[in-house]
C-alpha cells in the first residue's frame, strides 16, 4: 500500500518570496512521484514528475522538486512566487516499475500568494 | 486540438437512478483514469485503464464501474448512486510513459470535470 502526506493544508506567502510545499510518501516498493496544480475553478495540470535519474526535477512555471529517498520526501519549491501561482497543489505517488499505474494523491496544499 | 471531454458537466440526480458519465480523448492515449475530488480529501483515483479491455481499481472503486471497449472512450458508470457519491469527477488520459518511463515530456491531460449531486 502507498500513501502521501502533504504536511501543510494552506500556505500563505508574499509575492516574490520563496515557497516550499512539503510532501512525504510511504511505499513498500520503489516509487514514481508527481506534483499537480489546480488553478481556481479550473481543471488539473501535471506540474512535474520524478520517474528516475536526477533527483532534482524541474517543471513548468519555474517550479522544481527534489526526491529524497532517505527522507521519503518530494518537496516542491519555487524561488520567487507570483500572484498567478495561487492554486491548490497535489502530490501523488505511483508504484515504480511496470505493471501498476495506480495513483495515490495527497489531500492538497492551497498556496495563497499575497500581493 | 488535443483534449479530454466529459459529459455531462453538471448533473443532479436521485438516489438509485443509474447514470453514466462519459469521457473521451482524441490523442490515442493508452492510459485513462477517473478521479473524484472532495473538500478536505483531495483527489482519489477510482479506476484506471492501461488499454482497451484492461482496467484496474484505484483507491476508491466501490459503487463505480468502468469499461474500455474503445481506446478513446472510458465511461464511468454509477449503477445505484448514493448521496456519498456527490463529488467533482475528473477524467484523464496520457501515454503510459507519462506515469512510468517514457519521455519526460509525456504528460497527463485532464477533462474539465463533472459536478455530480445525488439527492
């Protein structure tokens, strides 16, 4: 079984400040990790993903995340946020390797960027 | 234009009345999946399909059925809806590689959502 914990349900941050959204996972097998974004009253979009290789993953809109296997974490970061980054962010995990594509999501973190 | 379409977008129904929410994609993707989104619970996967006639359960499959008879379509069926299935539903599609291996540019495409209310 796999699970995801997003440690903060809401994160307020001032415009142009850095932000980190925290995600920890639990799995008995190797994992693939994902971050998704949902802008207000809109659908979902894949932000970035870690499947293998470099543990630092760059995504769209200037976001990046680092896979830390020893800490079982996949925190999302951005060095300088904009008003347009206000959205809800979801971390997700899938079993690594072929054969299973079951995605388990965290409960989400609402990022509010304050002007 | 690459897209995932869902119908209907909004539906109010009553307990026990069978309904189907359709999902269709025009990108020839192998992988399709259904999610429900509830306040405070985030997103939860209901079912997914890796190709025609290949489906598997997600985290919350109870009360739902799916079928994948054609590659482009992945309908979600509620045989006997109950109020606890009131939710916002999203369908998504992607190449298999978007979730395992594949190109780094492979991504998932989500439908616009279906807001279902069961009275």
